[in-house]
C-alpha cells in the first residue's frame, strides 16, 4: 500500500491519487454527457418509442447481471490497473463508433442498443477493478477523504456533463455528445497509464487453485456477503433503491421532453442544477458522520433526503421546473453522501483477498435489478403514462428508506470499522466487535 506522505490534502500529497481522480472525473463527465445524449439520439434521431428508450438504460446495466459475479473472481486473480486500462480503451472505441455510424449512414436502433450493451460490459470490468484498486492506492486513514473527493468531483462532472450534453445536442446534435464521451475515456486512459503505483504479483499457487474453482470462489464471496448483517443490509437497500431510481431515470428525459415540453438544452440545465446536490452530499458526508455517527448519517441520507423525490412528478413548464431542481438536488445529496459513507465502510470491512468478489456480489444484486427497473419504467409508462409512472416510483423510494430503520444499520450509531472475520482452518469464525448501538 502507498505510504502516507506528510502535509496537505490527499490531492496535493499523492500524485497517483491525483491521476486516478483526474481520470475518473473526466470519465464521469463523459458518462453524464452520454446519459443525456443517448436517450436524445433515440428520441430525436431514431424516433424510438418510450419503451425502446427505457431498453437502452436496461442494456447498460444488464452486464452486471450476466457477468458481474465472474468478473469479481477475475479481478481478485488479476492486477486491477491493467483491467481498468483495457476497459477504458474498449469504451473509447465503442463510444466513437456511434458518430462514425451516423456519418456513414449505418446508425439505427440495434446499433445504439449494441453499443449500450458492450459499454455496459466494459463498465463492469472497470468499476469492479476500480473499487478494488483504490484501497491499495491510499492509506486506510485517507480512504474517507479519497471517497469524498472522488464522489464530489464525480458529481461536479455530472453537473457539467449533463448541462453540456443538452447544449451539445441542441447545437451540434445528440450524436456529437457520444464523440465527447469517447474523448473523455481517452483522457482517462492517459491518466491511468501515468500512475506509478504497481500492485504486487498474485501468488502463483493461489492463482492455479483459483483457476480450478470459479463457482467455488463465487460462492465463497456470496456466502461472506450474505452472512455479514451490515453488508447484507446495505446491499439489499441499494438493490431496492436502484430498482426504483432506474425505473424513473429511464424515462425522465422522455417525461421532460414529451410531457413537460422542454427543449434538450433546458433538460440538460435541469439535470445540471439538480446534480449540484451531489457536490453538497460529498462535502457534508464526513462532517455529518463525525457529528452523529456513520450509521445514523447513512440512515438520515437514505430516509429524509430521498423523500424529496416526491417533488419531481410535479414538474411543469416555467416556475414548475423548480420542483424538478429541488427534488433532484435533495435526491443527489442523499445518494452521494450515502455512497461516500458506505464506500469508506466497505473498504474497511472487506478483506483484501475477497474485495473483488464482495464488490461484484454486492453489485450483482444492486445493479442486477436495474435492467428490470428500466424495463419496468418503460412498461408502466406505456400502460399508465409518463407522469403517473414518475409518481409510482417517487412513492416507493421513501418506503425503502423507512425499512432501513428496522435493520442493524438503522439501530446503530456507527458502522463497524473492523474487517470481517473469515472462517479459520477448522471452520470456526472468530468473533468481532459490534458497531456501537444507538
């Protein structure tokens, strides 16, 4: 693990973290551009139905369900940085293929859907390796600061990216946004290449045993994830929240364009304004956690702030757009602050030898339901209408937060900081201290 140099903030002290931060932030900017540009291509260029637009969101997340678990095993076997480099290179080429297909007259809905599927698969490799790589890059005492900075800059990039995505679509066409996304992944690739930190080589004997037991390794990670009440609670809560959020996110661009009647540029600005909540969430996460406890802070973010999602279906033209901005701002604040708190907890809780599998197992449940959420959102919008579907999703999300109060997380003051005690050779599991109770 990198030693902690003295003095200054993490960005100032660590060149490698600074490069990782720069590459990840640039990539998030491009992703935010594509989040607006891809549905606008489907709506404005390809004249796709609401259900087909929702399928694009489903395709992006489907890879977590199909390959998420084996990717976790591979990430535990391999060095993480080369995996990230390969995934970034693939994403650069895939996003560049969309404008090329448009210019050559080959762009149609199946091509766009294929790009969504393939970039989703690349994202599984990148995100799993990235989450497992970060704890080895910074000292344990720097992880909270690192997570806050990465999440805060990601939110700032999302603000700029969503605003830019709408403006690019209005000025240069939605397809141009995909070229911008490709360029950001190229920048990310350069930054990752320049990182000097090198992971130690995996033990060859362990690697040989691992190659003979993919199913056994997957099962081991899932057993540990299911047995720990803290990780299990966060995983199940995240799965329900992601299901509901994806159902509304898959149709919100269509809702704003076709129901509210906003231009692409205005849609981008609304997303950017609401996205400022993510920066606020990253800034307040550590302060609130230190004041009231990490478990209480996570519960607060997941209950009170997520309830503001109920304002979004009230969105209308003119002054009515304020409902979307306030609702999205509070929602982003709660989500990002909760992510900072949970990511730091998970980095302390997960043993390094199981980190890839535990991340992949959690993501398999969390993200695996997101394709279902996207399809569900498109189906309900087709049957009930867009605004009615937004109301259904907005009503369910606060209920998931309230259910968190009945779990160990909701009853504790702090999340535990000790790592999971894995079974010993004789099959027994050593006891570990519990988190402080409220």
